[in-house]
């Protein structure tokens, strides 16, 4: 599991914010994908 504080520290340390954004978008996308897939199954 992720720790929000650790993630914030890492984002501050990282000199490549674009890479951090990409990781966030990927995580968000997978979350929404699983949500929609489970939603379709429930229907």
C-alpha cells in the first residue's frame, strides 16, 4: 500500500514532474478501468 506522505516527499525530490504526472495518470486510468469493468459485471 502507498503512504501519501512518502509520495509527497518523492514528488518534491523528483526533478522530472512529467514522469510523476504520467504515473498518476496511469494509476487513475487503471482505477477507472477496473471500476467500469466491475460495474459492467454487476449489471
